[in-house]
C-alpha cells in the first residue's frame, strides 16, 4: 500500500488513527452496555476519520498512482457532512435522555443522508457498469474514473449538505437551551447532570464542520482552485478537534446521565405560531403555596442533596406539573433556585450561630444539602448578594 510520509500526510495520520481507535472503542462499549450515545458518537468519529483520510491519502500520493488507489479516492464516501447534522442532534438527545431510542418516526431525519449514500453507490455502479474500462486520458485521471465520479462534489450539493448541518445545529442548540431549563426546573443538584462538557463537545463538533464550510467557501470563491495546501489547514484543524471529541466523549461519567429523561420533541413548536399557549390553572394556588412552605420548614427536604421535583411531588402527594406551577407562579423561582434558597437560608442560620468556628464552611454547606463547593458558592452569592467569606467577615463579633 503506497503512502508518502511527508509533513502534510504525517500530521494528519495520528488524528486519523485516533478517530478510528476511539470509534472502535465507542462502538464496542455501546454494543456491550447498550448505550446509544456511544454508538452515535462512534459513528460521528468514524465519519470524521473518513474526511481526514481524504486529504491525508491525497497528500500521501494516492491520486498519483493511477491505479485502484486513485479510483478509491474518487468513489469512496469521504465527504459525509450531510450525516453530521442528524447524528449530532440525536447524539445530544441520547445524552440528555437515558431512555431515548431511535424509532420509526425518526427515519425522516435520515432520508437525505441515505439519498446521499445512494448517490455514491449510483456513481460507482453506473461508471463501472457502462464506462469501464475508462479511457487512458487526463479527463479520466488516466483510466481511473468515469464521467459520474465527481457527482457528489458538485458545488450546489456540497453547499446543500452544509446547510442541512446548520439546520440541525440550530435544532440542537434550541434543544440544549430547553434542556438547561428542564434541569433547573427538575433538579436541585445540577453540577452532576448539567456537565459543561456536553456544551463543549457540541461546540467542538460544530466548529469542525464550520471551519470546513469556511474553507469550502473560500475554495469556491477563489479563481485558483488548486491550492490544496491552503485547504490542508482546515483538515489539520478538524484533526485537532477530533482529539478533543474522542477523549471528552469517551470518558463520560455514566452516573451523570442516570436521572436525565429530557424529551426535546414532546412539545413541538409551530413556526410563526405566536398565539399564547393555554395554561391550566391550579385551584387554590395560595393554599398550595402555604402547604409547600409549611412542609419545607417543618420537614426540611432540601437537606437531601439529590432532591428533585419528582421526589418532592411524591412527598406532597401531588404530581410534578402541579408542583412545578406552584413553585414557579407562587414563588417566582424555578425548582433549582427554590430549593437552594432554603439551603442558603439554612447555611446563614448556622453561620449566625457561629457553627463555622467549629467546622469548615464546606462542611456546613454539605450539611445544608449542597453537594459541591461550586454550587454552594454560586447559590450563596445569588441569594445573599455576597460571598460566604464576605458574609462571615460582616457578622457581628461575639462579646
């Protein structure tokens, strides 16, 4: 197998190997543990490896062998941008909802990607059925390609594949914003399940595609279309992003995902529909609020670090919809802020009682229901308007 090791092919080779390796690891773990998110990320990495391989093999001399290796460069589906958008969207859904499964209703999202692969198969079969052996000329790359070989490289098809990705990117970002609201409305301890790396990995995948789109646009607009070295930098950047995606995606903590049952598609929005959504009123909202506050003060359920909306609703013998509306409309807070308000108040009481002179500030925070230093500091500053240390320094000195 020919491979010219030069600076351009050699720098892309490690990223290609990384993508292949972690794709295999993710597929294996996804199959063994029945984790859809691993399988989808494995497929994303595999498609990334194809795209990196296109430029890597090109600089390794495969275009110049004028044999089967050159034909491979024309007929293998290296460019799979059209798949990236749907896969990114469903990867996000599978992470934010451990019960999520691909169903028949989701097939519509893969119609265009499947048509793209059908086009790849068509050009391979058509050229080798009707035009093979190819004439030994410059137009046929010296007998290695037929007239349909570059069908998938038509400018408008390439641009269309990027536009489809951007559509799914916007869909994913919108779902991510709904997901953040869902977390705040249903969980009191969000550090373990919000994980900023989810946002980062979505951005990383998107950045890789967007950089490719920018280089594609430049290639379409410039007069000299043969500046392959300039395009190579886009693939090098994609390779660097592949390192991050593979490592960050593989070392996900399963415990962070166990409680997530977010469903982004349960309430589809109709474009242009600005009519106010009907809100089901809750009778005796004030009575419910009184009952909730009394329960919080007497039983102190907020001392449980993993308290969530469902748990509290069961304790109050109601459902999550009613309780959520009571909290939102009755107190003007989401669930996360509502629970942390009581935790901060509990901390303040302990600080006023000089408990910080007998135990650490973090120990007090844990006793009051917080499960991380970052969450405690953030919630305290939000509720009290000052940091815990500043609050302590302003306490009156005991005589």
